[in-house]
C-alpha cells in the first residue's frame, strides 16, 4: 500500500513518495521551481474525480502528479505561475 505527499514551497517542488508504508520505505525527490519550462493541468470532471498536473523541467523531462478530487489543482497552477521566473 503506497501513499504520496507533495509539498510546494518558494524555492522547490518537493515530492515525497512512500513506496511501501508497511515496511516504511521512502523515496524523496526535489526539483527547483526555476527549472520549470511549462506545466499542464487536467482538472477533475464528472466521470474522473482525479486531477493531474504535468510539469516539464529543464534537463529533467516531465513529472506527472496526480491529486484527489478535493485538491484545488487550479490554485496550484496559479501558485506555480506566480512563483516561476
């Protein structure tokens, strides 16, 4: 059983993946906001309750983040647009 925690701050996009909660293994990754070249938002709809955020980083490629229906992914997009150079 896995869980995912994503934390955004003024300097980085942090993504913490708990790969296996039962044994406590974790993988942590951090990407700098100034490396963002583009991002795309797919909001939740009537048939699909999950939202997606894809971010393209310079030299790193694309990172895809999935969110449950209760997350304001549009607000996250506004935040990224405000904090990216």
